[in-house]
C-alpha cells in the first residue's frame, strides 16, 4: 500500500467525478486506509504525462509520527493539494 506525490503532469481517479485533475505538488493517498492497513482498489489515471513518486506505507507512517500536525492535516483525507 502506497501514497503518491505528484511531481508533474495531471492525474485523476478512474472512478471519480472530481472537477480538476491532481497536478504538481498534490499528495494522493487515503490516510485512513494507510494508517489502518485497509486495502484499496482505486486506480490513478495519467491525463497528461508527468512524474510521480510513490511513498510506501511504512515510510509515510514513520514520517508523520514525527510530525503530529501532519496527522491532523491528513486525517480523513484522500488527497491534499
């Protein structure tokens, strides 16, 4: 299980009706699922070629444990732009 940081390009969820695609600087990841190890079956589609970075669950949880304010920011979110 992973989260994604978008470095460039445009991306969207395959089954979403969001108004605008995710672009540079967006963090995409269901934090509740990541924190509770709940499997997800969502696909991120590339609309405009770009670059993304995957952040694995263990590394992300370790990082946010050092920064409690991030836990509050990411709580109950699937993305942060």
